[in-house]
C-alpha cells in the first residue's frame, strides 16, 4: 500500500492553481497541443497504473482497451444521459416505473445545480445526482469489472477507465473553454494531470463499490445506491469549486484520493486476497 502515496502528488497542481493568478494565455489559438498533452498524460498514467496495482502483462494489455473505450464511449454516454435529462417525460415513457421517475429526478437535480440563488446543499445535491452519479456509472460500465477476477485488478481497470474519461474531457475543455478563454498554463497542468488522475481515483472507487450483480437491470437501484458515496464526493467537489470554495474542494479531493487505497485494503482483507 506504500506505493499509493504517489497519488498524493496529484494534489500539487491543484494547490498551485488556487493560488496562481491569471497570467499570460498559454495557447493563443486552435492547435494540436491539447492532443499532445493528452498523449503525454496517457503515457504517464498507464504505466503508473500498471505499477500501482501490480498488473501482469495480459492485464496491462487488456487495460488499454478500457482507456480507449472510456475516452470515447464513457464520455459519449455521459453526454447522451445529460441530453436525456432535459426531457424527463421521455425518460418516464421509455424507462417506465421507478426507473423512469428516478431518472426524471436526476434530471431535475441537474437542472438546478448551477442556480446561485439556491443554497450550497442544493448545488451539491444537483452535482451529486446530475454529474457525479452519471459520470461514475459511465466510467464503471466502461471498466467492465464484471469479467475481472481480483479486487486489485478491478480497481486498476476502474482507474484506467477514469484516466481515459479524464483525457477525453481534458481535450474537450481545452478546445471549448480554455483556448477561447485564454487560460493560463497552470489550468492545463491541472486538467491534464490532476483532473485525469482524480477521475482515475474516483472511477476505481466506483468499481470497488459496485455490487457483484451490478449488470442486472432488475437491480439498478442497488447499483445506484452503492455508487452514491463516490458520486457525493464528486458532486461536493464540483459544487464547492463552482461556489468559489477551492480550499474545501481541495479537502474533498484529498479525502477522495486517500479513500482508494483504504477501500482497496478493506476489500482485499475481507476477500482474503492480502
């Protein structure tokens, strides 16, 4: 477990970022630089994940597909779900029953998450259900942990899935927000290093939280409930950052990162894998 101390290095860019004033724009116009950053980040995090979770050669190769699938399918699924949230009546029509009402509730929470006139706890609730739950579910699905044996390997595939999602999101934010808004270089370091690794940690926790029968559509509620704690941490981080509470958001991020080795150790002990 000592090697998991490396994860704390992820927090350095975050604490630098919240104290760093807006400086000279890093990228002045459309270019391929964000794609190069994504490639560098992937080359950094993949070997680290293999080393961190002690994967063998076959699992290392298999994990690459999770990174690719999550970067494309995972982010695409989140966009699809976010779009569907805007049409709660359709969710009730196609899903029906409790699932339809639950999805409609998630959509309503997502719609009010950025209303600044509402209390902070409402924003946290909105981000928990509208962002945290959907993103962690998408990353966990992309990890396909149901066909993997061993807690550590499942966590590794979840981590790599989160890295893939984080890379795709980083590229998207770079072209849609950072370049047009003349973002400082620290923002790119934050997004391509801290955020990518943070997504990996949250995704690994999400996979470790899944029940064994998470793929059973008749027990979707059990899967959702098991994902709520990590979805809450994800939502609290986003909401606190959005409401200009970066120090508290950093504390939540620290707790989330430290939760991964603790949860992995507890589950391996319980399963007798240590």
